[in-house]
C-alpha cells in the first residue's frame, strides 16, 4: 500500500507542479503584456489601453514601432538630398524622446541613416508597414499614429530653416510629407 500511496503522491505532485508551472507562465505573459503596453505607450504617446493592446497583439514592439516611426523623419530630412544639422538634431531628439538610448542598436541604425541617405526601399517598406497595420488597428489608433508621424515629420522639415529663412518646408520636403500622409489614406 505504501507503494500505491507513494505513486499517488507522486502523480499529485506532478499534476500540481505542472498546473503551477502553467499558472506561472500565464502570469508572466500577463505581466509581459502589461510591460509591452507600457513601453508602447512611452514610445508612441498613445494613451488608449485597447489601442495599445491591439498593437501588442499584432506583434508590434516598442523597438519596432520606434524604428519604424523614425523612417518618415529620415525620409523628410533627406528629401532635398542633404541632411542639415538642425534636421539631424531633431531626429536624434525624436529618437531619444521615444526611449532610444545612445548605446542601443536602434540608435546606431538611426545614426547610420543620418550619415548616409537610405535607399528609397526604406520608405517603401514603411508604407507597406502602415498599409498592413492600419487595417488591423481601430480608427483611433490609426489617427493617433498618423498625427504623431505627421507632426514630427513637419518638425524635422522646419528644423532645416528653409532657404534664407523664407520657406521653412521646402517643396521636396512637402512632397515627401504628402507621400507620408497618403500612406494613411
């Protein structure tokens, strides 16, 4: 009978150990989801919890959102084929504001984009990204994302100061800004 009791206890322990492990894993996932939403909130400025959860559910991480969100700024800055110091500072500030630290890989990627003009395929990839997520997000999230991208893109365009202080946004920069806005249509 001791052997039967021993096996019974062993099975019970195994069952509860497995159940505890599953519950702990579920708790970890819930906490990770909460951390992901908080990080996305900081990176995007989006406040709506449902919108943030939608982004998390689509596999969008703060790192991917941050990197992707900087592509339009880089495209606007390079629109006239040169990177002004003011534009560079504005983009690095936007990266820092989004939580990208100077010792991160994302920061190094952005610095590379500021030194060497990226191929047009980078902006095309961003447009594809926007096309793929805008149908999956609710209109509020899409609107908030669009507002953030457009506002920061115009800030970068104005950072160059225009030609002799006359036009703050050049025609080449405005063309790219219009292209960015069209991606959300």
